[in-house]
């Protein structure tokens, strides 16, 4: 079975890399996981070049996103300086998580329940 989630937000990835180098780095990122516990986790993601950089392309947005952190790390390695990208997910149990990604850095987004500016449990 496994834990299903949906990728509900993904920003375009702006990069200074030539198209072929971007795709080469993506293939190397996937190959680097062979023989590890993460092998195959990035295989559900594909990239598509567009006028603003690269966007994710998936057959199914609702899937087992076990490679979410590795995906975020890859983006941090190819994203152009002074730009950012957000990935957000929601799990089958309603749990939200996400990443704020900049060049060389991945920060986890914290989701806080609030009412009228006050944090609630």
C-alpha cells in the first residue's frame, strides 16, 4: 500500500543552466539513488522546458511522493540565484507539508493553525 499524497503547488524552476545540462543533472540525480533506500523515488517526476524555465510534469499528481525531499534538493542545486520555488503537498490524512527552495538551500514550510492571528492546537 503506502502513503499517498498530492502535489498541490509547484513553482516554475528558473535556472541559468543550458537545457541539456539541466536534463543531464536530473538523470545523474536519479542515478545517484540507485542502490539506496531512495532508488526509483524520483522516477514519477519529469521536467518540461517552458518560456519561464522548467516545470514538473507528472502522470498522476496523487501518488506516493517518497522522493519529495530529494526533488527539493535537486531543485536547490539547479535553481538560479535570487529566485525561489515552493513545493506543497497534502497527504491522504490531510497533513500538509512543503519546501521553500532557493539556490543551495531547502527550508521546510511550517503550517500553523490560526484564528484571528492566534495559534490554536
